């Protein structure tokens, strides 16, 4: 699969690329002026990790180890907060992370889809630095500021549909979902909400109620929010077709809830934590029709799939569907906490004055970063780049599927890519143990990946959209090595026989 000509190891296109190599990833321990060549450092770290103190720390002082930090973490942080790897990041640049021991990793996780513009993008970094010099916090509800309005205007213009839109900013994805539900309830004067099995909408109580997975999100935290109903999400690989899901909706309206009581249907156009299943376009269109027929607000949760991840600004655009409300977070501000609800103006205006807001909602730093992210997306053509990444990774992973019976399915929508692991090539035999082992094996080789899925048997790939071809290929090679380690013995024996 052909990609664009190989870029610099540190970045995307043109001037922005040159800036990132020179400026965007130069920070070290407390002194941005001191710089060590990243190529030299990565090679150095592989050759001789014992020399990391002089190479990694300009002052030459000893650094703590991952093991030492993990021991401290066990004493200071509750077990409910888990870690994919016991690797403690010290710094990062675009698609690379260095831990506190100086070891280098290719990042195929992006902080769970937060870094579509890569780690420490210079435009985002500089925008935040400029804002820090002027105004850190004011609270938009007290003394408003222009950047909030400017970013809202841009998101309103980007949202699907021709009608007028409005945007409210918040801080986290869960807040965005909670506020979308509040707005839908106020607009419709109804209370029931329909969500989907396998969905993940956040960890606050209302969002956990909407989430369609019991462990680890719901168990022990009840009772859940009342009047929340779940439908099967279309998953053709597991035999759940769009017709199954639509029939379940019809049955729900007959047996459990009058559609006249339903305020909203909330759906991830691509199931995120649930396993990266893309809802069929026809299903989303018919869901839109159901909502129109019954006066129900359609909410697209684009927190993980939005901001270019799928090759469109919003994943629901692939279906040509206009939702009433869109929830956004993660990559909106390139690593600075910021979330949003963007939607039809008449619906967004339903709550009265004081009904929406938050002390840190739409902070000056977040809005400055968000404006810079949109600029980067335009200048570096990241929607196009997401499509290129998806094509390349799909080709590589399907090659592995042909070799390894444990690879049951490969799916991708743009750069939202997943591989599902099963036993004996059977879709009904998920292999969560192999998945966990693969995440650890990849980490040992210097690749950060994440698992997901209702059965915890899916590897999801969320490489920064700014990743260089060199690092994309390197990451795929490291993944192949890890898969061969945990699942390859039987394959090699078969090939030899």
C-alpha cells in the first residue's frame, strides 16, 4: 500500500513539519533551550539504557525508574484507576514517547484518541503559551472572552447540516454527554433515553447508566439512572444486523417505553470502547427517520470518533446523516481538557439562562488550543492523512489475518482501526487473555497499543494523524513481532509442516 513520500521522523507537512523538528519537541527538564537530537536519543536509548541520565537529563541527575514510580503509584492512587502499561512517560514528540528510563515507544494510542495532532504539536504548544501570558482563567459566565466565541463559530460551521448551530464548551467528555442529555430533556420535556449495548459514554453516574457494559463500569455503582434503555448495536461480525437492531427498537416501543416519552437516542457512529464497530450507514439513516417520526433528539457521541479520526470531521458524515446534537472531547484541543456540545440552535437554546455552564468550561487555554488544532487540521490535511493511515494499516493487518487464525476480524474507518482476537478462528470465541498478552508484548518492544471490546478481545489502533510514514511502518512492524511472540508458535509449526 503506497503512502505519501516519507516525511521527517518528527512530523507532518511543510513549514509545520520543520517547526516541529526545531521547536515543538525541544523541552527538557525545566529548560526549553537545551535540546538533544531525537534521532540520536532514540538510538542511544536502545543501545545503552544505563547511560540514560546523561543523555536524557541535561543536568545529569539520576532519574527514577518505572518500577519505583509504580510502587509509589500503588500506595498513592486507588486501584480503580488502571494502567495499560507500567511505563511512566516523561516526554513525547508527535508519535513518540520516552519513559523515565529513557526508553522510546511508538504511540499507537494517542492518549485514547486525544492526540490526533500528535504530542506537543508546535502550533498548539505556542497557542497555549501565548494564552498563558495573557489570561489563564476568567470563567466565561463571569467575564467572557473572544476565543470561546471564535471556536464555537468554527464548530458551528463544521457541524453537519445547513441550519443554524450553537455550541457550549465544557471540560470532559462525560460532561458533554450529561449536558447533551439535559438539553434533549429540556427541549422535549421528556425523560427517557435510549442507548446501545457495548457503548461507552463516560464514568459519571448518568454516563455509566448510558454505557452498555457492566464490568468494570457499572458493577457496584448502582442504582443507575432510571428510564435508560439499551438496544443491540449492529455488529455483523457477531451476527447482529441492522435489521436485528431495528426490530429490537420496534419491540422496545411496544413492550417497554412509549416513544412519546423518549427524549433522546444517543449513539456512537463508531462504537469506541465497545470494539470499533462502525454503524452501517443505512442504520443511521433509518434511526434518523425514527427520531423524526417521534420527535426524538438524535445525539451523535463523537468523542472518540470525531475531529478527523475517521477521515471525515465527524464519523456520522460517512452516512450523510445530520444529528440534532454532537458531543465532542478528546482531540478537540490537542491534549488540553476541553469538550463541547454542538447542535441545532433551537434545541441548544432550550435551557434558560443559568441552565448550562461550568467553572472551568471552555477555559481560555482550552479554546486557544482548540483554535490551533483546527488550523493544524486544515494546514496538514489531516482528514486525507487519516484515510491514508487507515488504508495502510488495514492492508498490513489483513496480511496478518491471513497468517494468524487468532485474528478473527480487521476493520477500519479512516484511522480508527481495530483487530479482533478469537480462538480457533471463531467469532463466538473471544480471546481476552491473548489480547492482554499482546498489549504487554507490544509494550516490551516499544509500542503502545490499547485493548477494547465488550469481551476485551479487540486491539484498537489510534496513531496520531500526524505520524510520519517511518514511524507508522515501524509501529506496524513492532506489532507484528509482538503478535508472533504471543500467537505465532502454532502458525510457524503449521507452516513448517
